């Protein structure tokens, strides 16, 4: 993508330094628009991104040349190119979810008949790295691989927040905010700190309709050899899940223990 910025600048006589960076941001917006719409025409991209049509035509041509987009001429629209798949594959590889962790998440999904998740720190973010679900036990609506919003309102996010130092937690929350996603979302820093203290003490986080209505989630942290929380294993389901709390607690703690043994080098892959 850096080549794209240089190409845009070099392709336009008299272009000033820095214009290529602006074009790069616009190109990324176009990629996001195409991804969100599952393919779009140039006019649809322009409408979605609020860019002039000539700008869209110029940038999509460059994106097609670089294999980030493909032009389906007979359908008069653009879809994602193969290079985007390469980037996504590289991201999954860099996150490197071990086989033992994937197996533990899949086992939770099957044993409890719920959607199950593995969440990790990635830089200063909390991200979903792996999901096991099915049509009978679907993942949280709008939640997908890589999502890192709303940690204060999710069980797995609370586990990860509880694993941070107070300074790291303040920095994270200052950057991401604490918006109300439902009427029961915790939006007070003081209340969240009290809640996270309980999470740290009990080792398990529950949230009841804080992220989405009619949704209940629970999570437990997995630790490395130094005892630090490096990930969280979580499950989600309907409000009836709250009535299965003892069963869910046992299953989550068992899964987290298996993961911790592996992550600390005490278990096999």
C-alpha cells in the first residue's frame, strides 16, 4: 500500500508531498467500502465514501493494478482482490492461535452448545483471535475475528482489562472510551474498577446484556508461565445461559487451565 501512495503522487504532475498519504487513506476507505458491501460499482463506492467519482475511478484503477481489487467488467462492479486474502492470511499467521487453544475453544463450543471465543492482546488492543460457532449456536451478532471494540461491556474484554495494570487500563479506556451499548453497560470508571476487582478476585467475568440485548457472556483468563493473563476464553448465549452458571463456570475454568498449561510450557500441543 505504500507503493500505492507513491504511485498516486508520482502519477499526478505537480502533486505535493503528502498528497500520496491522503490518497492512501482514501484507497483504504474504498477497500473497506467494497468489503462491507460484498462488491460495489464505482458509483456505489463514491456514494458510500462521499468521494468524487473521478477520484474513485483513479484509485480503484490503481487498486486493481496492484491486485487489491478485481474489476468484474460484465457486472460493472469491483470486489476484493487476491492480495487482500494474502494480508488476511498473514494476519491469522501472525496471531498464531496454537492448535491446543483452538481445540479447547472448539471443545467448549461442542460441550456447552454455545459460541466460544479466544481473545488476546495485540499491541494496545484486545482482539478476538478465534471463534467456534455453528448455526445452532451462532456467534455474537456483529462480532467477528479481529473485533476489539467495547471491551468494557464484554466478558472477555473485562478479563483482559482486569489483566492490565491500572496505568495500562486507564490508557486503554481513554483511547477507546466507555460508550453505552445497552442500558446495562457500565459507563462509569469507578464502577468498572469495582467490577474488575471482583473479576480479578473470582477469576471469572460475566456480563448480562451489557454488549447486546438478550445476550449473556462469560469468560476466564489463560495465563503464561509468569502468571500473567495473556488471553481469555469466553462463551456467549441467550439469557437462559445465566441459569447454567455452575456448569459454565466449571467448563470455562477447565478450558482456561488446559490453555494455561500449554501456554506456560507445561502441556503438549
